[in-house]
């Protein structure tokens, strides 16, 4: 039989994951700014014609997806409880 987590440990986990999600979104914004700067230095948009996507473009998308996933997990209804 699995022990059920109490409300304080669940709240702590949700807060930690929400904080990590917010930090990932901030890192995504930074990577997006660096991607934009990289594109302006190349005078071309990444991924167009013969120019490949740079690592900053991939990092922007990956960090944004991870951050949104973390926030979605932290804000989901608690398992076994009816939403209010």
C-alpha cells in the first residue's frame, strides 16, 4: 500500500516545479534574445533557404516547452480530488 503524500509535501513539490517552470521560461526568453541577435548578425532568418537553424533557436523552443510543461503540472488539479 502506497502512503499518500500530505498537503504540505504536495504544495512544496508544486511550488518547486512552478519555480523551475518559471526559470525555464526566463531561460527561453534569454535564448530567444540570443537567437534574434544571431540572426541579425547573419542578416538572415535561421531556417530559411540555405541557412540552418542555430542552437539558440532549438534551445528557445525546448526551454519554452519544458517551462510550460512544468507550469501545467504545477497548476493541474490534485489527483483524487474534484476540481473546485
